[in-house]
C-alpha cells in the first residue's frame, strides 16, 4: 500500500511517500501561493518520473493545509451573513472589551466584525430560555425576509447563532431547513453544531469563522480532488485537523473551522511519534520553516491541547494542539528599525522571490542569507542540490542593508541576525513550557522543518536543554506526521453542573449522545467499532471563574472525586495555586480515535559510516572570535551506533544540522540522532 503525505508550508510544499519494505521517499517543491493545490498536483505528478510510482497505486493520500488559516489572514472569505436572536445582532461587535495592547495610542477593534458587517447581521424573532424551553416561537417569515435580504446583498454563507441553542437546537435546525429549501447554494453553519457551548460571543465568533471559510475550503478541496482524480489518484483524501487527528475531506467540509493550524499540528504529531520511537516522552518540538516557527510541548507522550487558539490575532474557540506560532523562519527578513536596532521578521521573503541567495530577485537580507555567510549551508547542496544558491548575493545584501548601516562586518551582521531570531524563538519556547508550569530543562528538544537543525543547538544552550533529537527526515517531519496521525473525531456538549452535586447517570447519558455522534463520523470513515479508542474529557472551573481547564474524565470509581483532584492538580501546575473551593463542569467532550501507530523506520537501509565524512568547512559560531573548522557528514551514510563530536555539520536532502563545539551525537537504533552535551551521556 503506497501512502502519500503532503504538507503545504509558506515557502515549500513537503511530500513523503511510504511503501512496504521500501525507504521513505521525500520531496520539496516551492509552494504556489496563488493556488496551493497546484504545488500538490505538481509534486504528485513527479512521483512517476522520479520514483517510478504510478498514481493509480496510491492507496492513501493525507494532506495538511494552510488554506483555512490563510483565508482568515488574507481575508479571502466570501460575503457572510449572520442570523441571531432579535436584539442580539451586535454581539459580534461588542465582544469582550479585551485589549491586548493596553497602552497603544490608537486602539483598534479586536473583534472580527469583518466576518459579518452590521448590514449583514439580522435579528430573527425567536427565543429559547436557559433551560431549553421555548419563550417565543420561531417566526419563519422573519427568517425568509432576512435570507432574501442577505442573498440580495450577495452573501455566499450564513452563520446561525441563537441564544441557548446549545441547550435546544430546534430553532437553528428549522432555520437551516428553510434556508436550504429556498437557497440550496448557500453555505450554512449552525452554532449548535459548530460549538454547542455557553458564552454567546465566543460561540458566535467560531460559528461566523466556520461559515466564512466554508466556501473557500469546499472549493479548494474540490479542485484538489478533481486534480488528483485527473492524474489517476483514486485514494480518498484525508485532511489533518487542528487537534492532531485526521478526517475525510467530506467531514472536513462539514467542520472547516477545525482545519486551522492543520500543518503545525501535523508537525507535532510527527515529533510525538519520533519521540516514542526513541524512548522519549517529554519533548519540545520547534518547527522552523521558511516563513514561521511553530513551537509545541509534548508531555508524557501526549501533545498539549488547548480549548481555543489564536488565528490572525483573533481568539477562536476550537480545540487545537497548543502551538505557539511566531514569524521567525529561514526566509524572515532582517531590517533596521527607526531607532537603529536590528530586527528580524515577521515578514518573510517566502519562496517568491525568496532569499537573495535564491537569485530570483530577492532584495532583502534573510536568515538563510545569514546562514550562508556563517558557513552553515552548502550552496551546492541546498534542498538536496535541487536549488543552487548564490553566496555572493547573500554577502552583498547583508553588507548593503545591515552591515554598513550598523558599522559591522558582514560576518558579525550575519551572526547578529541569528542571535536576534534565536532570541525570539527562545521566548516562544518559554511561552509553551514555563507558561504551562513545565521546566524546559526537563525536556528534549526536537527540531523539524527545513531550518530546524540550524538553530536547535543555540536554542538548547539558551534554555539549558541538554538533549536534542534529530529525526531521520526532520525537514519533512510534518508530512511524515500526516501518515502517522490517527483518524480522530470529537464531539462536545454543554453540561453545567457542580462537581459536588454531579449526577453520574446524567453524565453518562450526555456522553452516550456524544458517542453516537462520533460513531457516525467513524462509520463514514469506514472504521470498525472494535478499532476505536474512546476518551472523555470535562471542561472544569471553580464556581464563578471565567475560564476552564480540560481534564481527563474517568467513569470508573468515584468520578466526582477523581475529576476534582485532577482539576486542582492542573490548576496548581498552570497557575501556581489551587484553592479548596467548589468547582463545576462546563462542557463534556468525547474523542474517538483509530490508528495512528508509529511508522516503521528506515534502519534496514545499508549505511557506510566510512563514506559519511565529506570534508571540512569553516563556520562562524557565537562565542568564538574566529572561524572554526567543522567536519561535514552525510547524514544518510551514518550507521546505527556511529558517534560524532562537534563542531560538525550533518547534511541531508531535507535539512542541515549544526553541532557546535561541546556537543556530541550518536545514531540510535530507530535511525534518529541524539545530540547531547559531551559531559552528558545519551539515555
């Protein structure tokens, strides 16, 4: 069975191909920003030419996409309408009155009112009470009038969000029936399906986002599926979701808001699987691509999942892998601010035109150009030799735009660029570790992405981390993670009840309904019931508290006691204290998973460590006044048990890894490489 995993990044689209009893094949092609599906189809079309693989032999095709995220960042969604309970049309605009930048001279709205401007928000005569009883019946004529007005205004999607619909969804469901009968072309999103939980503003926001991106996702997936079918790929298309599980494209179309940060989630899953294979359960992954860095924490073998996330500056209540994304990557542009300080990012040169060394017209100094100047990258072997770099352009652009204005040598300017971007990523790592109550020194660092290996050691030194794990194919680990991810479906429901008065029978009834929902989705994926693992969670907070924490829920023994203890432990870890005060359940969640086993490695390949050493190259490393000579190794020829001492550089087709003085490395049995301080011992 041939499996294909494709991850679209801001600069490169990564492709991996896995077949029984064969080594993993990897490929990188430039991302086509105007239509990301073109790069995907181009890469698949190259499978036959380069690897001799027929498209008709592909049995599984898994995809991580940034289309949902980009649609929000670039505001490329269609005109979207919003139907609310009459009198509550302005919930989206009023928001929570939260200001993240308190001292800004000019305050800008932080609510996503562009999703449905005032003229496209209509109040519907209806009212459901907090207990689910009908206060005022649905006025169907007001629905028809509002729909006619919105269609006349050119909307393509409508979000429906009524008060207390998460308790009684009848009015929302009937509204959807009316709209589908009259306007079957409209994309509809119901809050009772997208986010059946209390808090009107948050529920309205996530439902509006779902409606806003639904036509975009539908068109993209349709184009991709049609393109794959045209070139002979008949395998069903599966998509990575924000929580780290995959779903069929049919299900993804129904709940597109769960596709935010799809690519970064795949990288975390890939890191998780590599860690498990290496016997490590506590890992900090840092995915450094051409445009951004995505940082996540894996504790006890499981990625941390948060109940909401930030996309383009907006808080969206969708469970997702806790990834801290910052604008720092290999293509990040270095610049000098008005005060004469050196800055790096968040703007990126991307792949079009790319860094100056790409010789495609790039006029800005980037981190990749700095890596060329410092000797970290071989211009003749970038991306496995598929893209030859021009080092003269790197020296020229850094000299003209950074070094001369600051009165520095080109080498010191390049080193400064690295120091600035490393400092930014270090702070990003502290946010996902220390903020959650974890000491990063207790974790191993696992870099991935095309630029991950270049920066890993510098980040580890700054954070006091003594172990770094280098996967076999770190540059395409997000794409590899797609093939390792489990099929996963999640359903949640509001369940407001004090833990002290918990009705276990009532809890089981609600969880049973959630199980039915997940079972239906799993059957649509053709997954057998006996292959499904079921887990339950409860969102818990102290009575009177505004925000909650997701706590694992066990249905054996004293359910209330174990849930309360788990909540206090999590609260103490995150916030540093835990009061002995009444707590309550807010929401219940069921998660059904199937598959997701750690893939086989490539250790059966023949390696010859005697051929691994390629020579030496002078590099400039922070803390050393003069260039030092680093041994260059071909990563693919290092056999199991091979040991290396720094300074050294490990080169492979998808990435380059820098090993400064004081570090050593050993090739593990699973094919990964463990880097560690020389005074430490590999474990």
